[in-house]
């Protein structure tokens, strides 16, 4: 596990004033990485979020403000994070240390560095990496049980859920950065038993059950060779950092197509991620034991547990889900919070997901994205999707302005945020993962 060092010092302050404001997502102790552009003819480049600004890393390197080895400097000049990811934790750690020193309140290079800052308002965020592969897991026991009760009443949770992190291979081409619209997808919505008995044909239509899924994503850093599994205790050496994920879902399409092979068109139309990647080094103060299992649950397989993992394999991270309807936005109302599930309650950890993913020899590559699946808490109020929260639309969510939602309507904006907090540490955030539903595309 990554060790604490001077970059986690809660007393440290930055000369960027906004980074010192209580509750800022991006204090000096965070320093997440992303890719941005400013629309002035310059190519997309790597940035570090600090308060209400973005440090242009390539420019800072050119000005000699970040003393880094040649290979790291070259990677910092790229238009994606993939090259930096491939260099592993030593490289991202070295960049973190250099940026921390540059942005520290006592830095002698503060005046020179001010010219490398871009206001967040001017930065247009892009995907942080080229995502070669995307794998979506299913690791919340609370989500699994409530979703099953809503979609297949009477069914029971499969025994394999307790022995391995269940997953499917998603679609990397439709992963987008926060702010991209979610076009209501079309698909086969399925039939009931009477329709099937009558020989009726299924037709294509826009989904009537569009949903969000609040998830935590993990970007792979240094990959593993084909045929060489990653040991659980080595998994963190292959993690670059963490982001937020909204894996949009069409529940009526999903219910019809998912058996026997699982999700396809109900998921592949769009996945939104937050553009800032919080590095594994920044997460060190927030490590904690994984969630305890129920007394009658079988122990995890030997390959998916260890003394080290049982001590610090979990992460103290709380997601925050909010919705803004078209009517709310027109009235100037802020998005309404509807849930705050804790990631620490997941049945399987990110390290377990990564280790299991490679256990058959599958090779992961820099920039690959693994996602946790829906993050849900034990209380239905902290459901990570509307399928659970509304029991498949049967008990609509009541919003404070009098509106109700069984599923998302056109004009609705979903915002995901998160915070990591622990005693004696400065809390850090992840920025926003947001998307607005728009009507079905014209054909």
C-alpha cells in the first residue's frame, strides 16, 4: 500500500488561495491529473487541478519548474495520460512530489508558476486517457439484492457473488467525459408472456426506463504481461488512480436482452466519467479495512484475501448523487441530493477486482478502465440507481418541488460527486461527473 509522506501533511497550504478553502475538491493534498484544452489552438495537454485552477504541466516542465527525469517529462508532454500511466507509481509519485513543492505556499517559484495556471472556467476537460478496454463489475451486495428483487422477484443471489467479483466487458468507444449529453437510446423493449404466446413481434423504440448507475472507476497504470496474473498484494502497483463513473442503463432493454449472456445494448450506448483522476498516492490517508462480511457468508478464496488486504484494502469514500430536472433548472434551483452511498460498503475492493481480472492471465494495459458497478448502501435511500430506489418505477422518487421520478426524463441532469475523508487528513474530492438526458436522436 502507498505510504503517507509530506504531501499528505494536513497543515500544508498552497499559494493558490482557492485550494485552501474548506471543502475544496482540489486542495494541495489532492493534485489529481487530467487532460484539458483551452480552445486557443493549443493541443490538449495534461493538467493538475489545484483549487479553482489547472496547472499546465507541460508548460511548467518547459519552464524548468518541475525537476523530473527525462522519461517522466516526455510523458507529461503527451496529450493523454497513457504514457505516464505506463511508467507506474514511481513516475506519478515523482510528479506529485514536484508539483506539491511548486504549489506549496513557501515555494520560491510561485511567481514563475502563476503563468502556468489556467482558470478552471477556461479549461475544457477531455477524457484523461485513451481507454483500450472497459470492464464493468457488479460488486455491491446491497445493489445486487435490491436490483434482483425489482427485476426478478423471488430470485436469489447467485452463490458465485460471494466467491468472485462478477463483471462483464463493456464498450470503451462510448465512454465520454463529464458534460456530454446522454441521448435516449433505442432498443428492443421486450414482451410480456401474453405477447409471446400470441406470436407478436418485438419492435425498436426509445427506452422508457433510462437509469443512472453511480460507480467508482479505476484506471490501470503499469500493465501485466499476457499469461502473468497479478497477485492481490501487488494489485496497487498496477493502479494509476480513481475517477467517478455513471454507467447509464436502459432497464427495459436490459431486462429483455440480458439473459442468458448479460448486458449489451442496454449499457453500451454511453458511460460518463469524471475527467480528473485522483492518483493512488493521494488516496493513502483514506485506506481502511474492507467491509465486514455477514456471519454466514463464505470466506473469500485465498487468492482474493491476505493480511495486508484485510488491514487496508478498502477506501473511505462517500459518493453523492444529485438530480436537477428541467423544471428545477428553469426555476434556478440547485440539483437535489438523493443519495450518498459509501464505497467502503462494497463487497469487493478495487484490488480484488484487478487481481481477479488477471487471474486467468488476462493482460491489462495502461489506460484500461475498471468500474466497480453500482455503489449502494444498506439503506434504500442510498441506492446508486433508480432501479433500486424506485423498485423498477413502482414507488417513484418524490422530489422536494413536487415532481416524481420512476426513471429519468428528458432534460434531467444527473450529477455524481464524491469525497474521501478520514480523521487527521484533509478531505479530497473528485470533481463532477455529470450528464443531461436529451430526447431520442432523429432517424
